[in-house]
C-alpha cells in the first residue's frame, strides 16, 4: 500500500504537538501548551482524514 503524505504530515504534527504539550506542562509556559494542543488536533485531523479517505 502506498504511503499517503497526509499520514506523514499528520504524524509529525501530532508528535511535535505532544512534545510541546509536555514542555508546556513541565515548564509552565502557556504558549507552548496551547500551540501544542492546536498542533495535536491538527495532526489528528490529518490522520483521520487519511484514514477516512482510504476506506
């Protein structure tokens, strides 16, 4: 099965979002937390889009 670019983009956004959420929770900086949450949601949406279009 071919690798869809949406999977790569979604996975990277999700990974970086989770890292930023962790940094925001540990460091106590709100911009990292909110940016990480937005990136995680965006990455999850890309992964869901790739999965739904494959079916």
